[in-house]
C-alpha cells in the first residue's frame, strides 16, 4: 500500500517541514486548531533536532570505532613483535611464555606458530594487486594489513581467500602518489595464527 508519509527519516523530515510551512496559513480554513498547529510545530522541532543529534553521534561513533580499531591493531602488532623476539632469547622458557600468555594454543589441526606467509604487492593504477606466495596449508584465509602515507599503525583490511587480491582504495590525498606497506598473516575459521609476513612495499598512483 502506497503511503504519502515517507518511511525514511530524512525524507520524512523534509516532508514534515513542508507540511508545517504550508499548513500554517491554511490551518483555520482547514479546521486545524491553534493547539494542534502548536503541537505539529513542536513535533517538527523534535524531529529535526533529534535527526541532527543522531547524525552527529553516528559520525562520532564511526570515528571512535576507527580509533579503537587502529589502537587495537597497533597494540596487537607491537605485542606480537616483542613476543616473537622474547621467544628467541636464551632466558625464555615455556613457563615464562605461559605467564606472559604468549605460548601458542594447542591445536590438533596443524596450525603452526611459525607459519609465515610471503607478501608481494604490485602497483595497479591508484591501488595495488597483492599476492601470497606460499602454500596456505592449514589456513583457509590470509588476513591483509595495510599502512600507508603518514599512518603509523597498520589497519586490518580483509580476510582474503583467493589471490591475487586487489586493494582499490583511493589515495589519502587525491592525485598524490602514496607508499603503502602490506603484511599478511594466516587464519583459519577467523582465528589468526603464525607470524606476520615481512613487509611488502609499493608506490601507488605514481
């Protein structure tokens, strides 16, 4: 059934603005009381104010989520890098690893803590074509991380199940070439394991 009142909030706000503006001078002739017109005006204010407030909070929530994701990604990468270095020291023992929580979880399916993919990146227009030159073995996907431009932390992009894979993100600054660093890590069932790949660097948009 067609409805003259729009269902989408922004479209309804536009409709209600017109409804109130047009109704004002016609209210008496159309049998709308002053109290009803006042109530409609109050509704209009509430709709517009709350829509504006929701838009601001949605934008803030997106920024907060991105900041959280960046912070978690940076913290994980730093902790993993240091943990891998700790494991190579003469003082390291399984007991220390257990206390630090850096021992690999037991697996019966063959996911190795030493498994390490090889990342390759080739410029393609403003983006990059990525390849993983290693037998996936136990993994059912490869997680792709990227750092570019002035960024200091890596961002988790995708669980890739088939290569080559294209990162078509536009450059941070339109028309300006940017250097991108990529790293890969194996995953199975959404759970990452093994070591991060070495960095594959490519200049995109050059």
